[in-house]
C-alpha cells in the first residue's frame, strides 16, 4: 500500500500517466476509469512502455513542467509561511501532496482543447473532402462491416481481387471516418476496386461511413458483443451495422450466416455465405489441417478447388465469398485460385508457428466470442499429442459477460484440451464455472502473470503439442 | 512449497557450461512450475560457495561484475542438520541467514561436481538430489571404469587400452607397446574430462606423443582407443530410476573425418559441423539430427544397448549415453556416459515430447522417489559390540 502511494511521487509518474493516455488511444473516458481504479502505479506499464511520439512528448513536457511548477509554488509558499508564521502555510503541504493527483487530471485539458479546437474541425473538413473523392471515384467500392472478421475479410479481398484488378484497401485496422478520409487522399483515381473497412464504435457510425464512402457492395462479417459501452445492446450494434445493407437497398449485400447473432437481420435479398455455400456457390469436401483449408466450390457445372493457408473451417465462408465476388468482377478461375493460395495467416489471427515440433496458434487478436468458438472447434479437430488452450477471456462484453464466459468455458471443455491455462481476471470464475459444468477432465491452471507466461511459452511446450492462444488483454484491462 | 537448491559453477574446466545449464535449463523452468522456491548456489572457480538471488542473472557472469560480487558477497556455509541448510552472513548486526533445502539439483559438469564428489556430500547430508548417485557418477565419469562395467554387462567398446599418467614416464616402453597393438587412427582422451576437452585424433605415430602429453596434462588416467570405421556417432539421453525412459537418438552434425570437439560444441554454435540440410536442429551443443536417421533395427539395437549401459552403471535421474556405430557392419560400440548432460539435453527431450518444465519436474520427482526408497534401507544395526569392548 505504502509503495503504491509512493509510486505517485516518483519522477516516472508523469511518464506513467502519459502512457495510460496513449494505451487508451487518448480517449478521456477509458483513461479516467483506468486512472481511478489503479491500485499500484508501479505496475501500470507492465507489457509495454510509452512510445515517444510528437503528441506523447508534448503531453509529457506539459505534465512535467506543470508538476515542477506546482512543487516549486508549494515549497515557496511553505517557506514563506514558516518565515512569516502564517498558519495558512499548512495548505502548502496540501498543494505539494496533491501534485500527482492534480496533474493526472489536468493532463486531459490539452487533449480536450486540441480535440474541440483543432482535431474535430480538421477531421470534419477532411471527411467532407473525402466524400467528394469517393463520389467521383469510378471504381467499385466494397464496404466491409461487422464486429469481427473485418480485417481478415478485407485482406482476403485485397489479395484475391489484386490478382486481376487494381485494388486499394484501407490500411491495417485503420477503419474510422478520418482513416477513410486519409485513404481517399492517397488514391490514384484509376483503381478498379476499393475495399473499405468500417470500424463502428458508436450508434450512427456506419451510417456516417456509408454517406461518405458510398459503397456499391457490402459484406457483413459477423456480430458479437463489442463496444457495448456505447451501443448498450447487441441489437443496437446489429442495427448500426445493417445500415450498410439499408444504404445498398438490401442488394449486393453478402452476410456471414455462420454468425448466429446476424441471422435475425437477414433479408431474402441478402446473399449469404458460410462453410456450406457462398452466394449461389455450393461448398463441399472441406479439409482442415495445421497447413490450412482446402475446399471445392461448384456452381452451374463449374468447379473450383481452392487451398489457403488460413486456419479453420470458419475461414472457408470468407474465402469462398471473396472467390464469388472475384468471379463477378471478371477474374479468371486461375487468378482466383492463385489469389486464394497467396493469402497468408494474418499476424496474431490464427497464425501458426512451429516451436521445435510443437505448433502454437497465435490468435491473440481474437476478441469476440464467435471467433473464440471457431478457434476452439479447430483445436478439437486437429490431431496432437497434447493440446493446450490459453486465454484471459474477453473484454467489453457488457451485461452478458458472465453468460458469455460461461459459454466459453463450456466450449473449452468440449474442445477437450489436456491443459487449460486461464489468465487470472475478474471473469475467470465464470469461465471456470462453464468448464466445470461439463465435467472437464484435463488440467486447469490459473496464471497470474500473463506476460511472464507468454514470454516463456517455449519452456512449456514440446514436440507434438498444439497450443491455441486466444485473445490478450492490454495493460488498461488489468 | 519445496525449496530446491541448484548448485553450479565449480572447480572444473566446464565451469562456464555449468552456469548456462543451471540458469537456462534448470532454474528458469523450475521457477516457471511455481511449485518450487529456487535458490541459486554458485561455486566459484576457487571452490568458494555463494548463495544469492543475483546469481540467477546471466549478465552477472558475462562481465567483470561477477568479480565485484564475489569480492563483496558473504560466502555460504553448509549445515548438515537433519538435511542440508545453507548459511551465510546477513551482513547486518552479525546475524546469519539460514535456508533449509528440501532438494538439490546439481548442475555441475566435469571434475569436483559431476564425478560423484558433490553427490557424496549430498548423500552425507541425507538430502534428495537430482541425477545419478555418487557411485554411478564416479564410474560414469571415469571412462576406464565405465568401459569395464559396460563390457562386464556385455556391451562392447571399440579396441582400447588405458594407463596411469605416471606410467607414461615410468613405463614408457610398455605403454607404447600396448598402443602399438591398436590400429590407427586413434583417439587419445583424458579419462575423466567431459565436453571433449583435451581429446586428440591421432592419424599417425608421429602425432602420438604430443596427443599423449596433452591428455596426461589434464588427467591421471589416459585412454587410447581405435577409431571406428564407417563411423556414425550417436548419443541418447535417458531418464528415470528403475524403469529408464529414452529420449531420441541424436546424431551430432559434423563433416566426415571431423569430430565433435569443444570448439565445435560450444564456441561456434555448431557452425563448424553444420551439415547444411533441413534435417538438423540447433541444440544445446550445436546442430544435430534428431532422431538420427538409422535403419529401424539398428536404431532399436543402439537404443537397447544405451539402456543396458544406463542400468549397468547404476544411473538414475538422468544421463546421456554415447555410442559409436560402424554403419557397414551395423556393430554398435559403447563410447562413454555423461551423468549430467550439458543443458540436460533439453533440446532432445523437447523433440521427444518432453517440455523443459516437464523435464525438470520429472527429474525432481525421480530424485524424491530415489531418496524415499533409500530411507527404507536400514542404516543401523544393533549389537553389543561396544559393551564387550
């Protein structure tokens, strides 16, 4: 306790609070919530440290100067009071002691001012300009929306369509309005196809994105609890995502039917995809292994045999719908097969790694229950001498958190790994309850130091092992 | 939670290898089990004992910091008080710090540690310890005794002779006559050193004297043996007490005509001997082929011979048996036993499906199992001998 209080009076405290702001992407609400629940500031920057950027440097200088000024003022006032026998000098002590607390809060002022006076007006201008660029662009615009699977879908489309067309896609997971505006600025203007990822975070976001980017085709990848602090319910999040379908008049919309939560939003005019069919293509003869998936697509006597190194049967639907769209866009079967073959697992998304004869599947960017369940199905299906499953659970699951984590626990037990390692958090008890409910017979370990575990994972595995790592919580969720 | 003392360093030419074995292959995985409190006990090159948390950091040994540490740190003493207790000065008000040890994990290589000396001390303290016992360690680390025991158990070595170093001067002619009965090329080895230190390959008689002098410089017993034609050198890590379990036969990767000397094993990361094909993996001691590509019958035969030697010498816990194979005649010869393989040969165990954490856990369990069994053996016998005296 004393040590954690003393941490606030160490020189590095200024860096700690700027790190907290950076880790929460300079969002004031999450920063303040984290600040108010921190028990020990010495353990805040556990996994990462402050990345020195112009913004973080400026904030750090602001906090350091401010704190120094307050300390000097408090000392000067205290000394003056002692010299003059002024009893009000006791308040100088308050001023001194309150320095870290005061500046941990004042630090948000430049952010607020910057946001309202500079960033927001600038963003509005950029977004308005980008709307004109998108409107005048001759290419086919494909929007990809959903609570999960967007980035994977976008990358699949980029690789497959890129085999025969000039394609541009939004970068990595830069998927909000200002990112779309920056993407528009970089376009050459002669692209055949634009793939735009929609990163919804609050009600009305998808509507705004549609009005700016004016898509011709929409792909809805899935619905799962995410950003429920803003949406409140899964239904509200679904409505927001399905604005994309509404914008397109419910035509040229492809919906992932394997996402159960999407099913209530599906209309007859929507084209569906899953591991059984994609639009009007039938999918069969799926083979899944640690090397990837292989499947056959048939339609009107035409047959395509496709292989990809993406892991898991749940990837077949997105791959197949990309192939179907590519064919509609005029790509040859050869180009499609080559494009599908070129797709490599994406970083931290069902990404396999050979660790001296053991296979480690890194799915640490998977933060939704549907994706977790798909990964667990793969764990169950793949052969291995020993299977190990590692997860901290999910964040931001709202009121349903307990239910979702119990369901996750049951799915873990169904996959029947030999060893389950849970990173100890508040939700761990719910996962354990789910695991125990199904009579799990393997070994269950609760790990309190995830970073230490991940760093030393190679010490725990041997040839023949299959390890699935799902989701990873950053510092601000600890 | 059990307290495990990992003892490493020591007065041995393999001092530095021991540090790596202790820190990387034993202390780290032991701590990751969260089942043991691990104490690092370091024996300096002068034989002084130290016990400190700081000794778990490899950086300490990679710079001159170790000299400063040894200069300032209090030396550790041992107390045999119904087990083993570490004692050192707290450097505060003349008080002493004590740490009762539940189990010892020796990580010593070579002389004054791997050769049974340390095991004798631990046996006196009646504390469980990992690895081969005192007598097995002493036999295994003496290439002469090991070959004799193996031969008594029906496991042949390639033609060899041995002599005491003192006889090289006193009975020079006799020694040279004995050697002349062997066919060149020969290998000249000190009888007790590991890690291929001071081993020479002698192609012709003119090189012999120099090789004998080098070996004699390091040991009081020297072994001279014929080389094996069409040689395939393999090694097999084994663990267990009464029912030993083999890992995978491993074939060190080096060029034909070369051999796996100290420099190849430790100083070049195996680059000198790298085969350059996809079958090799980088292990604790360079690149190796795991499992060794041998005809299934020959593989089985070599594995069984290694297990026979392990049992004959009385090994327990862990050891590594080296074999020489004539690939044409498919004859398998015993070469030597290493009672505490460098880095526990964790890379091989890993390839055999045993993780580093599992390996140290199993070894601790074997140590406890052996100690429990030993406690059932009577060590006192009531007589009226003293009354009659």
